[in-house]
């Protein structure tokens, strides 16, 4: 969930060039290709593929993506890097997703992830990858309800990811940040944001007080998706059935994957999500998990501001300024970050982060539930584009599974109804006819069928 208005899938904006390893991608940004050109790459990656239709879909900066629909109504995502840095990131992402496959197949992860089916070389270096589209409905936070439904499923899904061994990202050469490194990075970002002059003094003091509380930043690094949003969560029948957009995966603070929910989900749903998370996670409870998630949801506005400054995007800067002002109003002058548990601990000799901020009196925070939604991404991260519905009409109110299909072609492939009495997660892109599946699911379970081992 990102603060700036998102264009439609069909009109992506060009991404700025980001330097990187020249051998891992192209040395300069590629020209934007038509969806049919990307579909042609799919036929190279998958010989014999008969493409009937193609249309563009959203993608992070540095990438371009489209969906190719074949003669059997199957949907294939084609992604290609447009810069050298994106090419290097794509290779690490593909390696990581391949290492996730055993966890998906065994049911250790209760959702599916993209599985690369083939690739096609690009002129100048790098490659485009092709994988079956993870079909389903995108999560709607406003339709979520507390309890054992979608909220609990989301908490279990995030906890399952955080419970995987950190060696999965280390083996792919992806970054891993210790608790101290993570805190130092945020301190550096706060100092840089203060230098822009766009952060009001009360907000600087508030964020400084949070970063000076060393007890708040004691956590065990885990695998984090780092850019979770309603766009990246795929739902089926009120349960999380898939997670996509893994280009920012790394090792770091587990609170980063909960910050977007603290900012945008109903407060009672956050309680259900966190409760299910703690019941599923293998490590002992993190006392300050929600505190850091709240900080990350606020500090995302500073990161959004820095992204606009670094890319010389005045619209992003103006957008960040407006939301920062809204945040100051919502906090009602609170200039110290309150923590939910334990006492505030200060390092010996009070650390100065941004000039002379003066004393930090304790102020009761009464507007925690009124925080505006922030951009949950690393500094310099790229905003996710929000897809629009096929009709452009607003959604009707509904329950947990009242979702919006992001394009009219998403219904071409029959969804496999997940059987949650089994540990094996659903495979939304499997070629299983709906009628045949219903015949199987309607028959009595055999005596030797696997028992329910889900959490």
C-alpha cells in the first residue's frame, strides 16, 4: 500500500536507470516493449506455446511485465529487467523462489509462489523469465474481519515465511541485516530526511526517541518479503493462497512485514493477525514487534520523501509532505514514541541523531488508530502500482472473501478450490478442471487420506 496515486496496469511509467552489475543485466535501460513483444519472448522461453492474447500488468520500477494467454486459457507472466541492477536482482529472486519450492510442496508454507517455467535471453545480456500466473483475488483490507478467517490466515502466512531458515536468502547472495545494522540504517535515513527540511521538529523528536530506545531494536533477523501489500497477497475463499512480488526479499526485521497492516488494516483485525502470527511462529514472542511495526509504518513517509528527493520526482515529494503533515495532526503533538511493553532504555550518554532536539517529555499518544497509510518499502524502494478493477466500479461491501479481480482476463483460468483439510497448499495454476475437482472433493475421504496437520 503506497501513498501516491497509482496508474492503471496498462500505462506503466518508465523507470530511472539504476547502476549495477553489468553482466547481470543490460548496461542501459531497455526501451518499453509492447505486450505482444513480451508474449513473443514467452514463446521462445516455452517452445510450442500458442499465445492468443497479451496484456500489460503492473511491475516494480526497473522491470516490465505482461500476461500472455494461451490457446488453453492459461495465463503466463513474462517479466524482464530493464536495467543492470534489476537484472541482478531478478537472478537472486529466481534463485530464492526455487529454494522455496520444497517448502511449498511440503506444506511448510501455506501458500504458493511463482514457479519459473522458462526463460528467454535478451539482446545485450540478461534474460526474461516466464512463469504461470498465480491467479486469485487480491486482498481487500477494508473487507477483512477479525477472527479465524482471512486475518488469521494472513498472520499464519507471514509467520510461516519468518520461520524459514535464514540460510535460504544467504545462499542466494541476498542482503541480511542484523538488528544493530537495521537500526543504524534507520538512523542514517533519519539524518538524511532531517536534512531536507521537510520533517517537522515534533516528528523528528518522536522518531529519534524510538531509535534511541535500544531495547526496541533487539530482534532475531528473519526472511522478510519487505514489500508486502494488498497487491502482493493472493486470496482464495477467504484464505491466503499465494504471495507474489519477491524482488525485495532479504533478511531483516520481522516488523517490516507487519507495518503495512498496522497502517492500513482495522485495529481489531491487526489483533487477530498478530495473535495468529505468534501462535505459528517458531521463535519466542517478540515483545516489541508491534512497536517497531508502528514505527516502520510512520517512518515509511520519510522513506517515501527520500525516494522522491533522490529521483528528483517533485510529485512524490509533494505527496510525502502532505502525508507527513497529516501524520503530525493525527499524533496531536506527541513528540516521543511510546512503547507498549517494558521501560525505555537509553544508551550511556544520550545519542544525538538530529541536532539539538531538547528534552523528550512523555506524552500520551491517543491517535494511534488514525495513522495514514504509508509506503512500506526500503529507502529508494519503488512504489507498487495499484491495479484497477476490470469495470472501474467500486466494490460492494462483503466479507473476507469479497475481492476484486484486477483484470478481465483473470477469470479465464478456473481456480482450484483449495482443500484446507490437507497440509499441501492449493496450486491455483494447476491444470485441474473444476468439474473433476468437485467430483473428487465431494466424495468421502478415504481411510488412508492425510490428516489435518495445518496450524
